[in-house]
C-alpha cells in the first residue's frame, strides 16, 4: 500500500468513526413579514424601490408588442437561450459583448426579496454585459418567498442561479452610489400576467 493509500485509509476510518450531525432543519432566523396581497405586487414594489422598472402586460402577445416598441431604438440585442421564440425581438441579434440590449427569461420572481431568479443556462453574458436588460417573468412563476421559489424550480435546477434585484449598483468608492458598474445600469422586468 502506497503512502497516499495509507493516508486515505486513515482519513476514511476516522470519518466512519465520527458521529454524523443531524440536519439543522429549516432556517428559523428573521424574515420580513410577508406582504399582503399577491406576490406580484410585492415583487413590483421592491424592484421599483431598488431602481428597476416594471412593466405588467396581460399576455405573451402584449409582451412581444411592448418589446417591439421598446427595442426599436436599439440596433441589436443579445437574447438568452431560455427566451421563447414568441418573445424574441424583431431586431438583429449579436454577441453579448456588442449588444446594448440584453433579453432574458427569469425562472422565478421572489416577492420576499424583490428579486428575479435567473438561470445560468440563459447565458450570464446576456444577463450582465448589456447596459440595458429586459427580463420577462410570468406572474405564475412569482413566489412569496425564496424557499417557495426554490421548491417551485427544484425539478429543473441549473448549475447556478443569479438573483437580480435591480440595476447594478456600487458605492465602494467614497460611498458614492454609481449605477451600472458591474452589470446593466437599467433593468426592466416585464411581468406577463396571463397566457398567450
């Protein structure tokens, strides 16, 4: 037996002899009181308070119409892979490092934190490089708490998720707030209230 195998055998024996701690259970720390009313309303309130813009539309067709009007001022866009074809802009698409407009589809919205849960499969560059980021989220995918959102997407979790709670901000230097430093300076959440 080599020295490496001897060390690993000793570590394995020590681990087997050690008592395993139990699961600590659900998080019981402080949480904000749930907002009264629909989770979509609480999500909207917190996103706007953080500097994001929120547009609420009744259907996919209305979302596409809104996007067509909004995207008219952009030469090109970068579009996340999870965005349905019915919600893609009629303008040309380009690489995320060149586009001024990024378009994504959120996996969920979280009313408790005012966050959009973003899927890494959508393309992190699409979500972070474009100065303006439009994120579609279905009202049926907006949850009251982070735990509920995780439970809602647990059957298809990506390798990583991002929580976007407004435009990028930093106050690292001289405690002066600067927007758009580490990501988009403008975030527009488009909440789709109904079906197609």
